[in-house]
């Protein structure tokens, strides 16, 4: 369901916005009247997404200085941090050090850089909405995904801390913890890991981009004024707390 003009006059930044969950959120916010800037490293995908209400910026969000400059230029009302990778699937003791750092740089450090840069801008405005994409893996810990699980757990902790820090400013920060959603990110996983994730979902299916975009768009709307530092599950019944 599209809510016409829900985001009229609002500017949104969506990291990882050229594909997957980020693209779905970007398109939904634009369809509901918002002005969206997608941040991604895939220039061709950025250009394919561009339209009347969607612009793009090629940016590596693991570069803290580049993030700070771009955020100051954009002055967003809404920030959705969706950029992420899964990393390889293997036991902790076999996990490569370089892979560990690569996953944490994008899944955690980049979100910290974005939130650090966006929060003061939003506080000065007296209004802001931040949503960080975590994962059910951050709550439960998926075997053979130590970097992904730990990075997403850290995103939850960061968001809870940030939400409390901003609680009296008019800016709210929340996270969502989806179970697996079938997007191009599945290409980074083994078939065995994909089967494991589905086996844990009581609904016996994966989530959809549209379902995730729906709850994200509520959380970045004016309505979500009394939720901050919270984690919202989209797990098909998998979440136990």
C-alpha cells in the first residue's frame, strides 16, 4: 500500500540503495513523495535507479571522510543504512582475517560513519529518522557466519545506544532485524547456508523486499515519533526475543 505524499518535503539517503533492500526502500520513499539520494559503489546500478525523485552518488561508505563530506552536502531528514555483505560461510577457526575486517568495515563501521555524520545535522533541524538494517543473525548468531552475525549484533548495540542519546532531540534511531530476504546478496552464500536459514523460519519462506520496505517506511515516517533505540523483527516467526 502506497501512502501518497507521506514523505513530501523530506530528503532521504539510502546506503546500498542501488540494489536489494536499499533499492526497494528508495523506490517506496520516492513513490510516497520523498526526495531520495542513493549511495552505492555500482555506478551503472545507480544510473538505472535514477528518476525524477531519485538521484545517486557513487561513494564508498567505508571511507569516513567521504561520508562526512557527502552527508554535509545532502543534509538529510532520513537515513537508511542498508549497505552490507555476508562474507564467506565457514567456521570461525577457518575464517580469514581480511574477510573479517572487510565484513565489519561495511556492515558496522560504515553505519557508524553515517550515523556520526547525520546525527548532528538532524539534531540541528530538530527532526530526523535513522534506520539501520541489522539481521536476525545479530540476535541468534548463524553458524558459519561469524563476521556477519557479530557485525549485525554490533549494529543493534550501536542503534540502541544512539537512540538513547538522541531521545530528546526530535531525532529517532531504530534498527530492523529481518530473517533472510531473497535478493542478490544470496549470491554470496552457499546453498547449504541458504537452506539452513530457511529451515529456521516457522513460516517456511523468505521475506520479500516489499515487506521490509513497508516497515522501514513506517519507521522513517512522522508517525514513528515514540520509538527509538528499538529493534523491529521481520523474521517469519524466527525471532525468540
